């Protein structure tokens, strides 16, 4: 009987060790800007590096996104928000580490020159006249007088 108890204990111990790293964790990710102001509506994507599965979430009004039932493994994290640079970083989720804080930096684009171009309008008004322009004949204008009431 004692031998049976030892074997059963050993099997139970080995089984629990094998499933130890399969325990699901809840992950909290907090997103702020450079002034430490939370960013509600930021998009967060987690890709598991062990099996390439991905999950998405959006931060709430406090800048917090929660992922429930996540495996304890490494994730490639992508955080994006309008007006800020996209952040990509690897995180390792474990029993001890399950809350992460990311700080986004403002992103901007500088333009050298802006050129606005438009075609000649098909209809335009000059005083009491309405002018119709034909595009098929090289923008030649055909004038027609329409009286106003």
C-alpha cells in the first residue's frame, strides 16, 4: 500500500509540474503619453511567440486594457494610437509579472510642400452669365445666357 501511495504522489507531482506553465493569467496593460496622461482608445495587439496566436484589445477610459486567460509565455506587443508613434516590444508574462506600462511618444510628419491642384469647373458664374465648359474640346467655354428671376 505504501508503494502505491508513493507512485500516486509521484504521478500527481509530475502531472502538476507539466501543467504549471499552462496556467492562465490576466494581463493588464496601461498606456500613457510622455506627460503620464492615460490614453483611452489605444489599440493593443499581442502575438504569442510560442504558437503565433494573436489577440487585440482597446484601452478603456483610464488607459487600461485587460487580457483574460493568457498563457505564461512571451508576447510580441504592438501599441498604436492616433497622433503617436507605434510601439513594438516583447513582454514576458509570468506569475510575478502580469502588469505592463507603456509610454507612447507623439509622432508627427513634416511636409516640405503642399500643392493643391484642381480641374477647371464644368460650370461657373460671371455676373449674370453661367458658363458651361466642355472638357472634351480642350476646356473651350461655351457661353449661354440664363436670366435670373
